[in-house]
């Protein structure tokens, strides 16, 4: 019998919360632009950001500009493109560049023209090739992209759920979380990271190295220490975290002096 994974603990008042986007906060769609945001997402993130003193960041494969468009009017600390982009809580931005990506994007688009079920997602710092509409195309996509990168050591290939992504060498969600943890308002806090995909494993490793809490969303093997069943379970956990954080704040307020 398999031992069930424990549910994540409640967020302590000194938590730093890192959240994957697709598959964790938003159900995965057939194509990246097909997602539908749960109506409670933006209000919930706004509340959590305030309760945690700003120590909340989105750690996503999407670019920061795309995340901002979905989450407006919020402008959160973010790591985009799997850590190739980063914006800290004060608004300062960093980018990891490996050079001109246009030839690789063109090669992926040519492959998609031959196989219309494929979806190419160009990015400033990389390109993602989605095969969710026909998972049988995985071997072809993997072989093609590996051949493209055979003599391009400045790029690396990242595998995800029905997606392959070309990224600058050294970009990772784990590296982004480590960078966040070195500056305010994250420094000195206990990191929590929720993610659902293979690309989130480096993030899990980063928070576990800081004696934090790694939370796998959905099924599948993982180095994470805890698990939530899916997006709905994530929302229940986050709502409970808001309730508990608010309770802690109320208890810590000085009692009113009666006349």
C-alpha cells in the first residue's frame, strides 16, 4: 500500500509564498491562450499579498507581461519564462538572455505547419512547443528540438506536461526562488512553493534546501514533501491560509482599553 502524502501545513506568519500559475492556480487548457481564470484568483492573491507583507511571487513558465495582463490590476513579484525573467517586489527587473531566438522559433513554426496539432508559443527569451492536442507527437517533437540544440550549448531543453520548452542555459524556477529569498520582503522567511509540473521540481528543491515546504499539485512522482489534489484543493488551502493569517493578525493587535 502506498503511503498517502501529507496535506501541506498552514502558512505561518513568516511565510514566503511562491505559486506556479498554469495547473496550480489556473486549470490547464488545450492551448496557452485558452485558460479561464477562476473569478476569486485576483482578490485572493491581493489579500494574501497584504497578509504576507508582500512576500508572494508568481513563478511561471509564462512571460511576466502575460501574467500581468491576466492578473491586472495586480503587479506582483514574478519570475517568468521559467526564471529567465524576474521582477522583484520593488519592481526591478532582470532578464537572462542566450541570444537571438528567432531561428529556433522559425524552426518550431515550420514543424507546426507540418503537424497542425502542434502549438508554438514564442517568447522573448525562448520558445515553447505544445503537443497537448496530439500527445502522440511527443517523440517527434523531442527528437526535433534535441537536434536543433545539438550545437547550441547556450540553450537548454525543458520538458513539461505535453510541452517542450527551449530556455537560456541556467534559467530555472529554483534559481528564481533562490534570488527572491535573498532580498526583502522574502529574506528570512519560510518558503512555500506550489507547482504541478516537471519544471517545478527545481523550485521544490530550492525551498526544501531552505527547510521550506514543497507542495505538489495533482498526481505524479515528485521530490515535494506535500500534495494537493488539484486546482480546487489549492484554492481551499489558500482560502484557509487567508483566514488563519487574518486570525493571527487580530490576535496580535493590542487590546482596546476600556474607559
